[in-house]
C-alpha cells in the first residue's frame, strides 16, 4: 500500500485571530493563517474582512460595518485562551496533593543545599573578622563553587519560602482527609 504524501500529515495550521472595536461589540473576529501578528497577517485580515463585507451570503458584515473606515491600526489581536484548563477542572484535593508534592521537592532541595552551605559559614564569618584568613579559608573562599553553593542554597530557600503559603493552603484542604490517629479500617482500606 503506498504511503500517503506527507502534505496530508501536516499539523493544523497556525493562525492569528483579529477583531476590531466594532467587531468586538458584535462578538466577531477574523482568523488568518500565520504564526505571529505582523503586517502580512494584518493585511490578510483586512482582505478577509473586505471579502466578508462583499459577500452577500455573509450577513455578519456589510459596507456600513466600518463607517469610519478600517486600517491595519484598527485591528486588535485576539489572544488564545491559556491552555491550562485541566487545573480548573481538577478536583481541589488533587491540586492540594500536587502542591504538597511540590513542597516536598522544594524542602528536600533546601535541606541538601543547606548541608553544603552550612559548611561555608565559618569562612563567611572569617571574611568579617579583622584576623587574617587561614590558607584553608582562602582556598574555600576563592573556590569556584563557593558562590555557586551559596546561590543554590539561597535559590532553594527563596523558592520554598515563596511556595510555603500555597502549600499551607493545600494542607488545610488535605489534612481533614488524612485524620490523625485513625486506622485504615476506619476508611474501609484493607491492611
């Protein structure tokens, strides 16, 4: 059996949607092929609007639709809706579990980076001391990993601290579903 030509397997074409102040009031937009908003796609959109105005079958637009005229400057790009619909449709408890899992990852990273960073504390303290640095302190302070280790710790701490309020809200949702001191039998879960 022959393989179909590849042009039949092309992904859906990229499009840009436009509206105008007048079209927006009617809830209308025009869609033209293209990846980004540029002069070429804007001119295509104007041609499409003109075609619809001239088409006797298309009653959405007519020659009076743009009494003040229409130019490429009047076109407004219609941004596609965000693709994160699943987050809205997900049950609250599942979103809570994902937040707790994220906190677990952030906490582990923080502890791992802390273990490396805490070893550098004596060197940092020595930098503020009037005493001369020891050869060992000089070696650690000038090591290329000195700043890198501290930066990883700082980033991990900042990320955990920033996410903590979200995780605390998630725990308020999840905690009642995981009561303390009760056994699996209370929920009909077999050992």
